[in-house]
C-alpha cells in the first residue's frame, strides 16, 4: 500500500470533500513544507533551492518520511472522495482481468512462457514440451514471494539444453536484481545467488555457467541514490559462491561506462557491448567462448554509432547498426580471418529498422513506417525480401526464434488490442497463425484509431494517434500523452488502464514528438540538448490541434507522461498553464540542474546537456520544471506520481517539484502528489497496485476535464 495512515484525519478529509464538491472554491490547505536556506550562485546567477532537503532518501531520513506521510494522507483523502473513482476502479478491475501470455522461448526439449490468469499480481513462468504439447507446468510463481505482490520475476533465460533457467528477482520496483537458477526437471532452486546486479543481461556459457554484469557493492545507505559506477562483466560457475566469480571485462580507467555480455546461440562467441548508458552509440568487443580465456578483443571502438547484435552462426555475426545509416541497416561480420570483414546485408530504407532476428535461415526484420509496424523476411544475405501481412495498425512487441529452426513467434498489439502471439514458419512468411490470443470482455471493433499529422511551431509535421469510441460524437475529455527523448519510439500498444478511459467515453491521443526514434537519428537529434524546446513545442501544438479540431473542448484536455515524459509535462504546464485542465507528470525528471547527481542520472547528460557547462546550464535552467513554476498564475489541476523505491529517477525530483507547486499560489485547482511504497520506476509493479494507482489518476483527470464514467 502507499505511504499513508489507514485512518485518515477527519479535518483533512473534510477539506478535500469540500474542494471536490465545489471545484474552484480555493478551500484546499496543503500540509506545511519547510523552506530551507539553500541559495547557490551559478554562472553569476543566484538559484534558490528551498526544498533540497527533500532529496534525502525517504527510507533513512525521518524528516522526509514525515513529509511523505503527511502528503500521502492529504492526497489519499482527496482522491478517495472523488465521485468518479469508484466507477473507474470497477472498470479497471474488470479490464485487467483477462488471460494473457508472454512470448514463448524454446530450449532443448522444452518451451517456456509467461502466463497471467487475469488478476494475478505477477505473471507465472510455465514450461511444456518444445512443440507446445503436454502438461503446462508451473516452473516459477513469484506471487508467493511477497505479501504485497511487489517482488517480481524479471529476466529469465533458459540454458542451451533447457535443463536450467537463470532468472533475476526484482524487489519493490528497484533497479537492483538478485539472480537465481532453477532446475527445470525437479523444480528445485539451486543454492547459487548473485547480487549487486543492475542493467544486466544474463547469458549462458554452456549449461553450467552464466555471464552477467554487476556494480561494486554499494556503501551502506547509498544503494538507492548514489551514482552507479564501475560496471563490469563477470562469469559465475554453478555450484560456487559469488566471491569466486571471475571478472571478464571492465574499464576501471573509465568508470562511467556500462557493459553487457551476450552469447550466440551456438555458444561460439560472447559479444560485449559498451556504452555510456543513454547515448545512442556503443562499442563492441568479442571473445571466443570455447577458448576459456575469454579475452575480449575490440571489434568496434567508437561510441558514435549503434551496434546491436542480431545473432551469430559459426564465425559470422549479424548486427543492426546506425553506422552511415540514420534509419539503420544490417551488416555481417566475418571473424574467421586475422581481421574482421564487414559486409553489407540489408541497406537503409525509407522506413526505420526497429529490430531484427534470425529464425531458421532467414532474417526477420521489423520496420516502422510512420510509427506503424511492418514485418519483412529475407535470406541471410539480404536477398529475396518479402513482406508479412500484419493485422492492422499496431506494433510488434518482439520476435523469437533461432538459426536452424524455422519455427518462430512474434507478438502484435494495438491501442485497443492486447498482444496476440503468432507462430510462423520463417521459410513461409504467409504461414503466421495465432498461437495464443487474449479473451476480452469488450469488442475492439467498437473503437477507432486514426493517425493525423499536425504542424509544430516551426512547421514540422508531427504524427499523432487519436483513439476513441466510434459511437461517441463531438468534443470529449481527452488525455494527451508524450515522451520525446532518448531515441525511444512510442508505439501503438495496449493498456487496460487506458481502455477504462476510452470505455468511459474519453479520447486518448499519443503524439510522436521529436527527440524519439520514430524517424531515426535525425528525429532524435531534433529534440535533444540545444533543440529540446522543439519537444515542448511539438506537445503544445498537439494540444492546440486537438482543441482546434474539436477532438476535445476548451476545458477538456489533460496531459500525461512518465520519466522523461514527466519532465515534458512539467515543462509544458509551466510554459502554457492555460492550455490544460489537468496534468499527470509521473516519475519525472523535475530538477534539471541536479539530475546528474543521482543513480543513473549522470548518463542523461548526453540527451539533456551538462549542468556544469554554462551554455547547457542556461538552457536547462530555462525549462527545468522545478525552477520555472510561475507563482501566482492559475495552473491546471496537477497530480504528481512517484514511488519511494524509484532508483532510476529518484523521488526527490517529484518531492521538490510538488512542494514548489504547493508553495506558489497557483489558483483554486489542486496540486497533489501520490507516493507509492515498494514500487520503483514502473517495472515489476503488481496488478493490484496498477489498478489502485490508475483508479486514482483517471478519477482525478476525469474530475477536472468533465468525464463522467458510469459503473
């Protein structure tokens, strides 16, 4: 449950009931937040940071914990009193309650896949015969790991022969992982335990050892806030203690670099990728697994371009790369000689290459054309390219399969259709048929998804999806979602929470802003660093288009985004508070002058800029949500959400931002913060917490945009 008291103070509840029953009466009285004396002079400018004390870890700092408790009691009272909440909770419970499957993975004589019966807090890992026949046996059920359901099964990788599965455990949403191994035949968890793992792949070396990436053990009290440095690749032999593990690759001369290792399906090569963590480029090294010394020799030394290993067959490795191809291409590297030989395989296309897999003796390629998925199949030399017909507007969530086996699987989903898993024969692309499909309590045909292209401030055309019920006419309350950063593409995908808003009669719009990867490197570069304002302009223009084209009414537009999207929401609300009726910045980067001082934030400088450089600092200062709240201005209703165990974007960002909002006198609408406990940046969150949070958020947005859901 969230940080709150079970019994709420009567006085606080009364204030909240008053403010919701008489929206705009200005009766809301926030808990008092102490203002500290911090004022710094940076590049000749004095910058006040009165709420810096809220950066301290809530788990160890009693003063911050007390502030969180008071804010949580206050927010809970307000949200529970919203008349829209009960209807949303009922809708959400029904919509989350559907059977769903994860992608199946074949290893040895087994097939492994995740499954959720509906309202299980965590999905369960099952195993059956490789052809899908026989009993579907439970192998790993994380639902008994924690009373609150907040301990999750994260990554899982079968050994080459399928006899064992290495898996990582995520507790309370943190980025830290513990790695365990289970014997498939007996179901017994082995004694092996690997700790201090974060941002790591798991890769088998044969059937009795694992490559993984870890950081040094953090000092006491610093695990969830200190900058993470000196990641390295290690080897663990089953049956031994972690203290005996062998370091395989490290760069102590450059502790800022991240390293991850993966192994080709035939166990011939280990490929080590080295990156800064957020910059798009990476270096590549290779080591012959069978030789045992695992000396990593450089293959690509520059960090300028992206290199993603697709797979290896013998001494040939296939990569997807942005080298001389902003929309990416495929190359093959022959390692059989004294020097590697690079050969082009599939050249750059007008569409963006988003993923590649080798299945059988074919390349299965996933492209994005105007943010919509296309699938193509070609021979390993790139010849004989053919298209695979997909069900409609949507995205491919993944393709699985291996060289030498034509049987593959892919998942396809859309805004109103949960992921359906298809089985296909790579030698016959038209063979795709449903392997498992979700059983729904609604008809997706009752909804429509259309894509529009609207002009941003500088005239650039920005794509946007608009989803709504077909039978709902006229302007309706609308949520606008965006991200716009880190070369990440926001693709059509299903959300049961979003469906609750659509079923209630609202519209949902997703703008594919610059800064993302929807159109390749150029699109990313147009919204990072010195061009970051383009992202905010794109988002503001989306809101203006939705109003001008009668998708939503003057007072019916809400805006939301998470992480970098939380920064986006905070920035545009400061720049155009008149445009939005309500806002939901989730787990956002809100202090742009200090983001690099915590956990993984030090690597975001490659997208945002360096706070220690004057030109970058002045740009960051100009849009930092925390530093640009417009005191005395009428703001939309704002519900900030974060979590106490978020060690990706530490909750101090949201704490300080919410305190600044509440102190600024922003008019009659509420500025609240909702703080989840034992939850992190989003992954691993149990279904019960997802339902509770979504009910709170959508009730809040509905209340301030005029949407009236019915139970």
